[in-house]
């Protein structure tokens, strides 16, 4: 009998790739972004600015993920603006500062960008582009002024944003062009509610509840992106917002049923599934299954289903703004300046600053030969130090393998392709492949390596495959060393900060429910924040657990705290539903709350976590 070999977590992560259908709309945008921009610049004899614009379009393409048009504006636009600032600072710093002051400037940028990255995914993308663009500005000298390069960078990223807003996606042509991602996101919430109801009482209920949280997060982000007007500008948009709001009590009731653990009839899931079909088709619900009101949670489910049907049958809906995420200035500063932000900021500053210092030393020692560009090493270090791309050892392995593969492929293509037209076509092809390559860090690295080497050669530099491989290996060694250096304070600050944020959100949610407030909109907003922060903490814990043992040991036991928090938020949801139906809690609810709050306090003391003291039901 053959025995299956268990791979270490970091290696298993390096070999794992995401699955899913090919995002043809993103592929089309990628093909129309960097390549055509570069071609236009070459025809206008402004090749160097075209290279900068193409790099910006490439970086925006990495962030061009599935979602609504409105959320894409923030996801692509904020990092692009940060990249333009970084390019401006790097260009003027490279022109007017010597090696030592320039290294100090870049190190300071790394400290700021690293701390800011702890705020959230968009802030992380902005911090990354700030540093990468600063390295390019300082290490890729061109004739144009810094402000011209910054405008070219904004134009390159802005072109991809225009493509994202203007081009239809598959399925949008048949329906409403404006609400492709939003409508799918809201329908997915109803499908997730139905899946959870099907799993009530079974082993899959926990995973289905997590999937419901992810669907709600995605829909909330899709509907609450930036807008020109404060309120929805059309009846179709107001109707879609109302249908999302109608899904919140359904999700609450389904979670309460999952907490109770008693299987429900199969017809309970039929209603949400019919609502999902109605959302996708922008139509009415049709007949719904007969109610079953034998328990408070089932009564809450049926009441929510009936209220949703009323929203769906109305020709005109009032403004129902989705509960937006509660992130005020205080919360943002707490994330950036807290233990997680300080630890990550210091590590980014060390990697980026040391990378810039080493690259400049090698550049002045003419290790690069005739190459004038030294940005690759510090830019590579920026990507390698990002924990959201996977465990450290996995990132290093994927980056090294991807760079070698990309350099070898480009060397072969550069020997046969005509210049510059063949290289411009190669840039367009790589831009189209980027949305697919983002499923694996190594594949993404290989595609980006080919694209950047082609851009550099179009810009007039000789072939740089060998030096790029050497710089990448140096960056890998640098980040491995810095990643294992002892830091001030307790290690695992990022995980602990996210757990603390989840604890604060759970505290606020429980306090609201037990306080007897009748504001359901506030309750749903607090519930959304509690589950969202908990999901973020779970993701950070899973990545930290897959690190090498020397790093993974610093976050041991945090998954148990997250599990307690998850049960506490589920119990709070069940309490909220039961209080709505009966006005009082059962002994089971009270006992569960007391046990979980006590267990959470013990776990927090054991791991030295700052977890707020939870209110306990009387």
C-alpha cells in the first residue's frame, strides 16, 4: 500500500494554485492596456514615458480582480495614486541625493508604507505600489522630469480604470450593463444562505457559514464603492440595494438555525434560491414555499423571507444603503500604528532600505556592466516581504523559480522577435496573461519578469536576464534573513492585531444585542464588522501557521482564540434572533455566553492577547 507523503505547509502552499474559470473580461483589458500604451508612445517618440505608463498599467492589472466596477475604482485607483507619489519622490530623490541620503529616504518610505499596509487590502496595494514606483523612479533614470513620469504613471493606470468602467463583462450584455458585478454579488448572498440552510445540523455547516460571510463581504464591497452622488441615482440601483438589505435578516436567521444545530426541511432553502434567481434576472420572486414556524429561528427566517418578497415585488424601492464598514480615523491609525503595523513597517523598511543600499553599491561597483537600472533588487524585496502573498519560504521559492523561468523564456524570445514591434506584441500578450497568472505567485512572477524585461529593452537597455536572476536571488536571501531577525516586541504582531480587532468588533456586537437596542440597521452593521474582522484574522492565522517552524511557533494557539470568537459571534447572532421573537434568552443562550466569554478571557491571558472583557447576560 502506497503511503501519501505529507508536504510541509510552506511547500504545499508554494505548489497550490487557485482554480476557476478564465476571466476573459480581465484578459481583454490586459491585452488592451500596457501593449497599446507602449505602441502609442513609440509612435509619438516618447518611449520612456510609454514604458512608465505600461508599468503602471501592469501593476494595475495585478490588482484587477473580479468584482463590481465601483469597487474596482478604489482597488485600482488608490494604489495608482500612491504609485505616482512614489515615482515622484523616487525620481527627485535619485536626481538630487547621494547614495546614503537616498537610502535613508527610501527606508523611511518603507516604514510608512509598511505600517499603512496593515490597514487593509487596498492600503496594502497602495503601500506596495508606493515603494515599487519609488524604486523605479530612483533606479531607472530617464530624461523626463519627475512630474512628467508621475503623470504618465497615472495615465497608464487610469487607462486600465477606463477600460474597466467602459468594457462590458460576460453576462452584462444580456442584462443591465451597469450592475454586472453588483448583481452577481447580491445573488451569491442568497445562494450562500440557501447553502447554509441545506447544511444545518451537518458537518459542513461551519464552512457554509464562513462562505456566507465571504459572500456578504463581497456584496457589501461591491455596493459601497465610491460614487459621484451620495445616494443611488437610479431605480434599478435602489432596488438592488434594497434586495441586499433584505438578505441581511435572512442571513441572520440562517446563522441562528446553524447555531441551534437542528436540521431543517429541504424546502427552507427553496425561498432564498428563488430570490437569487430573481436578483440575477431583476424580476419578481414568484410563489415561495409554505412557512414552517415551529421554532423562533424558523419564524425569523419566514418573516425575513416574506419581507424580502415584498421588496422584490415593489416596482420602486426606497433608498436602502448597505451597512458600510466602520473604519474611522481612530481605527485606521490604530491599525497602522499598532503592533501589527509597527512590526510589518519595520520589516519592510529594513528589506527595502537594505535592498536599495545593496543595489546602489553593486551599481557603483559596475556589477551590472553597462546597465544603468538598479531598481529590480529593492522592488523584488517589496513583493517578497508581503505576507498576504503566502508564507515567507513559499514566496521566496516562487519568486526565484518564476524569475528564472521568465528570464529564460524572454532570452529565447528576444533572440528571434523583431524590435521593437515584436517586443511590443510580447508586452500585450503578457498583459493579457497577467489576470490568469495571479492565481499562483510563481506564475505571476514569470509573466511580470518577461513583461518588464521587454519594456526595458524597448526603452533602449540591453538584455538583462542574467543580472535580473542574480538580483532576485540576492533579494530572496535578504528577505529570508530579515524575516527571521528578532524584532522589538512580541512576534506575530500582525496576527495578534487582527485578533484584537476581531475581539473589539465582537464586543461591540454583543454589547449592542444585550443592551436591548431596537436599531436593527446598527445591529446588522456591527454583525457584518464582527464577521469580517474575524475572517481577516482567520486568513492571517492560516498564513502564519504555514510559515517555517521558527516563525510559525510565534502564533501557536491563536487559531483556538479565533474559534472561540467565532462561536461567540454565532451565539450572539442566535441571541439577537431569539430576543426579537420572544423578548428573552433561554438558559442555553445565557450559559453559552458565559462559558465562551470565560474561555476567551483565559485564552487571551494565556497568549498575552489584548482582548476586551465581554459583557455577560444577566
